[in-house]
C-alpha cells in the first residue's frame, strides 16, 4: 500500500514538472514572439518595400500588419465601435470627429529630431513652406487642437483630370461647367459624399470650406440635374488609375482626381491634363486642400507605433515613399511643383456635425436617384421576359 502511494506521488510530481516546463517554454516563446502593430490604412498608401524593410529591421520585436479601409466613414465607425488598431491614417475631417474621445495625443518628444524644428530643440514639427500655408489656412478656418492628435502624413489638392485631345485645354470654371453638362462627354465623379458635393459647390459658387444648408441644397439640385441630363455620368472608386492610364483607351473624358493620382497619370498618359482652379486662370475660385494624418486610437501600442512612424518618416524612407505615391509630404519638397502650388483662394473643409448630416442625406438622394440609363434596362428586361414567355407558351403547345 505504501509503495502504491509513493508511486502515485512520484507520478503526480512528474506530471506537475512536465506541466511547469511546458508553461515556462510557452512563456519564453511568447516573450520572443514579435508584437504585431496593426495599421488601419488605405490600399497602396505606403510603399510595400518599406513595410518589408521595417519588419526585417525589427524582426523578433515588431511586425506591422495592415488592415485596409475603403472610406473615412467606415474607419470612424470601426474605431468608435471599439475595434483595436495601433495606428490609423485618416483625413483631417475624420480626425476632427474622433479626437475628443477616441484618439491619443501625440508625444512629439518620441519623434525623430530631424522631423522637428531646430533639430529637436522645440516641440514644433519641421514642415515645408507649402504645408505651413496649409496649417495656417486650417487655423484661420477654425480654432482646432487637431495638431495635438495627428502627425501629418500626406497632403494634396482636388481637381479635374481630362483628355485634352478630346476636350481642348480647360481655362475657366464656366468652360468646365459646359463640359460636365454636355451629355456626349463621359464624366466620372468619386463615389464619395464630400468629393461629389465639392463638384456641386464649385459649379453653384458655394463655399467649399464653410458650407451652409443653402449651399448644400443648391449643390444637390445641380448634381441631380446633372445626373438626369447626362447619361454618361458615372460614380467610381479606385478604378481610376487603371481606366485612364493607357493613351487612346481612356474610359472617361473627364474625372475628379486627387493631385497625386493626377501627377502619376499625366506622366504616364500625355493625352491627360489637370485643371485645379488656379488663381491666374480664374479669380476667386480656388480648390479643396486636404491632408491625411497618422493617429493613435485609444489603447494603442505606443512603443511599436512610434518605432514604425520614425522609420517611415526618416528622410530617405520618406523620399522613397512620396516618389512611389506621387503625393506631397509635409516634410519634403520633393513633389512641390506647380500642380500643388497653394493659392490664396484654396480652402480646407471645415467639419461641422450638422452640415455633415446634410451632405450625407444629399449624397444618398443623388446616388439613389434612378440613372437615365436604367429606363433602357427596364425596357430590355420587359422585352426579354416577354420573349421568354412567348416561346415558353409556343413550346408548351
């Protein structure tokens, strides 16, 4: 009996020892396992090789994983719903909506000194003269603490990319308006409420920065009329690059385009030209300036996040990135050409909660309005059903 008890005790001790060894090994493996840094980002918004280089450089410590978003509105909903991300790249109006309750403040001290004025002697980021103008315009539009919650990443303008061979050179807003309203021209607008309303606001001389309900109503009516009268009006997403790149095979005659896409496409396709409401071409017009910022959602992994941001914005990496993307950097004048010269009438959109609802409602009405092309589809469907029914009746007899 004593031997059985002794054997049983030995068995228990062996089992406990093996269990402790396995637990210790798991703890050790977990410690050696790299921490995943989750980045909520737009597709192809960072040069892929840079992410590979970061993961290689910090192998064993951190690994960056991207989750792609399709709109700022979707990103806002995901972050507000409690989805966990360490870093996100969002437009300025999305940052305005999230900063109070859902974002962490930026610790400038944790950024590379070469990103700061006087090589780190101040807490001010070292922006290019163009981006300083953008910051000033933002501050003049509204008093906001947005700069405490984001590290500016890229900026650009909004304009129209068009086939000069077909439309000729666009030199004025009135000329642009006639082109858009011509039903023979294939027109593509972004499938996005803010960019679509921008077009309506420009055509009706509304304020593209501080919108009123009256501005939005006029813009909506113009866009509804445009959709009613131009059967060649389309709403597109990221297919623009593929559909406008090949000379002679452009899908559209004119499209709304971000400046980075326009810079790339005008270089690849010499038929294309970019109209962005330059002051010398049309007084008192101006276009929309935007910037995207890097933010930290609540409870993000700060150590890995700052490691990645410092790596990404390091001078040589930042230069590689903006050459790949063709957008403008707040920290480098690499793409600061005539296409992105800041004019005094250029404006930044001012976020307003009530006006945002007006814009969303107007967009829904525009988007869901029955396309003139739909009536032909209805007639075709009726004809097919009639044709099928007729032959079915004949065969049954």
